[in-house]
């Protein structure tokens, strides 16, 4: 890639590569239901978001200690840095770990240790966003967020992910209001499998500063106009959309339609260990299959820096 890129939509647990799954399973004596790497890899065929989430949550079982979370995060930073990523804002799912008995302090200590060293070790600035599991009870999200605040963890924002259909943003109005009152950034997955209405809700009820995915915004011209007028960034994940059957193929991906409509689009990997590649792979395949031009690629790269929550000084360095 020609210009520095910011990756704004990736789930750190979704960068858990098969080799690391086996390595951590051995280190932590966690039994795996897979015969070998090939057996595990043969399961990476998804029909929708839920079929992916089932494997994503199952494989997380190997993450136990702060060291595991630090190793996972550093492995992603190393790979992202090689992909040309200069700044990253990544999600993590605290409830997915708390609910299986892993103390939140282990998760935060490991992730934040890697974040603190990312510029020195990988030449990459980084920040973490705690993401709420929207298919779990609202009270659980409230408790998780209270615990993060109590621990004074240096997260930069609150996000919303997991199974979208039937779990509208409106459920989480109060916890997002608390996050904004705390001065945190707020973002939400919306319009991946869910309807445009969920994007309206994310904007109007949660105060989302960016929409994660948002590809279904195109079904609603008034919504597109709002997103364009307010320059709300959409963190689009092309390979993810193909793997989760949100679109039929990269050649048919609406990315160019979105750019041409004037939307502030960025390209991201979502869950790179599961969806066939990192940010550089997303760009390379968009070039091959959608005919993404150099000029479009540069626009996407600049959009990602501008849409980031990096300091103005850091943005100026990267633009
Ligand atoms: N969508 C919703 N939730 C997720 C995803 C995704 O693509 N990846 C990890 N959690
Ligand atoms: Zn995502």
C-alpha cells in the first residue's frame, strides 16, 4: 500500500490464528475438539454472522492469562505493521471472557501491555475499544462497563457487536449515554445483517461517531444523505462481508457505490484470522476483483486516518 492506513474495525480475538490456538491450548492445557490444524481450518466455512460467531467464541477458550492476551495482541500488531497499518483502534469483548471465568484484569493487563509498547515495538499507534455483546442481557453490559470504569482502564471507547438481527441499538441507550458522559468515543456495528433502521438508532440513540459495517445504509437514500452530510465514517470490511455472505462476491461489493455516493468509507479486516486476510489482503483483493484504482485506494487510506480517534498531531504525521 502506498499511504499509511489506520485500521478502525478489527476484533482482537478475531486475529487468533489456528497456530496460536494450538499453542495456547497446549500452554494452558485446554482440550481442543480438533484433530489438527487442518481439521480446525476445515471449519472456516460460514453461512452467516452467527455461524462465524459460534467458532469465534469456541476458539477464545484458549485465552486465559494476561500473557495470552498480550501475545495475541502483539502477534496482530506485528502482522498489521507489515500490512502498512500505522494506527489501529481495535475491539475486544470483555463479556466473552468474564462469562467463562477469566478475570477482566487479566484481559486488560495483557491487552494494555501490548498497547503501551506498540509504537516502540511495532511503529504503530494503538488503542482499545470495549465492545458490548448485544445478544447478551443489557444488565450484563452495564456491569461490564462499570467494572471497566472502576478499574480505570485506558480504553478509548465503547462499541457494540455480536449477533445483530433482533438486537437493536435502542436496547443499549443508557450504557452508551454513560460512556459519552465519561468522555469516551462511541461506535456501533450496524447495517451488517441488520436493517438501515439500526443505523438510524446507532446515530440518534447511541450517538455513534462511526458506524461499523453500515453496508445496508445503501437501502435507504435518506440515511445515505445523513451519513454524507455529517461525514459519519463507515468502517467497511470487504472480505468479512464475502465470508459471512453479506455480499455474494468482492466483484459485487458495494464499496465503489459507497465511495461514489460521497460516504466516508474505510477498509478493515474485522476478524482477519477467520476471513482470509489482513488489511493488505483486503486491498489487494479489491484491486484484483473490484478494480480498485490507486486514487480510490489513496482516498480510502486518507479516510481511515481522518476517521480515526488519533490525536490531531498523530493524524498530521500520517496524512
Ligand atoms: N460482526 C459482529 N460481531 C462481531 C463480528 C462481526 O463481524 N466479529 C466479531 N464480532
Ligand atoms: Zn466487526
